């Protein structure tokens, strides 16, 4: 099977749905010899900050000499970005090979389940020391939660997102995220929700609550910029200090300086451009605060698009200010919000985005609102970083 054929199957309509359950993936992994059981994990759930926490941890552990596996989602350009060993993407050939092996099982899996099985097979074959494992949606019934044990669970900031599946209150969402807590395995979080503490108590798991504080030298070393990264960084430092006594501060600083996490308040100076994949109100709030802090005097030009199941009315109210130049992008994706839907929720003048020609350097350009929109703007990939 070729890579393109693998993608056609994975992205087919029959696989492109969400059905939170562990039954199908458990059956598939059982037929494959349960490769997930031989690996060690740091399991990360939360509404916002998961990707940043995962990439920071991976960079530090790799700097310390550990062989790392990193599983994140979604991708920006290629599906292979989601599965990395020591910072390098799985090859397209290996990705296609594992896809073919999974198809032979005769078990109908969702897109995310197929990707998760590929990840387990690949990391087991490469004998990685530690897997940094990001949940896809929720936690309790997320495909990644098929693992039985972990070195620790991490729960990042919780807010309202995917409410149609996870519940319409933060307490309900916290309950779903807490589902990744494993018996006798510690949980590290900055969220003091009762559901998390209760799950930790039920599981006889140590509950470690951090405060959003980091040393100035850690903040200065971190290659990722953004005020919101302080909370994520605190979780990372707590995790490293608790689990890896062999890693000193010098290694931590070196690792932080090498962190790369595209499209998270990513600034491309030559184009006076910010790319930020914030896709819910809490993420957009962080983006607005960062813009006001780092670029308070610059005129702003936005290209914004998002999925229709997001609270885009609230996102629009948070993000824009009078005088901003605003373009809405009706991008090519099944669940993308339509231009007219977005316009109805905005009280400022709006234009329809049609091409990258809108990006002139006379203003600070901000592309934001959706990973899927950014992934469709293939020309961004060629920009200097």
C-alpha cells in the first residue's frame, strides 16, 4: 500500500466520525499482540495547552538522552507529523505499511483509532523509552486511554469545548479528562476540580496541584512565546522534577530552548505574521492577551476561520477591536463555518478572504481560528521560520 492510498482509506467518510469507546481499538490491539502494554507513558489531557506541554516534555527528555515517542493531534500539513520518534516524523512508507496491517484485521475503526494503533505499533517497534501521549478528545473514552498504566497523568487547563460530547459544564468536562488517571499512578494538574481529586482518590493516585509559576530563566529559555505558556511550563517542570531525578536544570533549559510547536503564537518576522491555531474561546482569549501584550501599538489584519461547532460568536467578540481589518475564510472542510454565518456574528466591517495576497507587511497579520484552515493554506509551509 502506498501512502496516498493509506490516506484515502483513513480519511474516507466511513472512518471520519467520532464514537467515543474503547471496545473497537481494544479488539484491534488484542489481535496485534497488545503492543501498547510494553511502553511507558506520560498521558496528557485538557482543553488547551496539551500540545505545548507535550512538546516541552519531549524536548527536555530528548535533551536528557531518552529515546522519545511523541503522539499529538491534529497535524498541520501531513498525518505523519502526529507520530514522532526523537523528533522525527514516522516515514510515509512505514505509515502506509501499518495502515495495511490494520485493514487486514477486519475491524472497522475511526480515523483517530487507526492513527492511534499505528502509533502504538511504531513506538513498540522502535523501543522508545518514554511516550508523550496526547489525548484526542476528552479522556475517559479517548482511544489513547486503552493503556493500563502510565508514569503519570497530566491535566492541563479545562474550559468549554466539544460540549456536545463531553458535557456543557467545566465540572462535567473535568470528569471526562480525569478518566485518564490510572490506579497508583500520579496525576499532575493546575486544575482543582473536585472530579479530578475524586478520581485520584478512587485510584489511590497521588494528586499534585501546581500553581501557574515558573522561574524567569525557564520562561526566558522557552522557545515558545505567549503569556499562557507560564501555566503549561509549570506543569512541565513539576512533571520532570517528580519523575526524572536525573535531569538537572541545565538540561531543562537546553531542552526548552529547542521546543518547536508550529502555529501556537508563531511569529514570522519577515511577513509580520502571527499564525495561531487557537480554536475555542479560551484559546482566542489567550491570543488576544498576547497580541495586546506583545504588539499593543500595531494595526492588525486578521484572517479568521473556524468550525461551525465552535462558539465562534464568543470568539469573534473576544478577538476583534474597532479598526481591525477583518477577513473571514470559508475554507474547504466539511464542518467549516460559512462566511455568512461568521459575518452575522460580527459588528465590525468584514471582507471575504480569497488569497494570500491580503498579507501585506504594513500591518500585523494574524491567521487564526482553526488547525484545519491553516493546514489548507499550503503556501504557509514555505515561509521562513
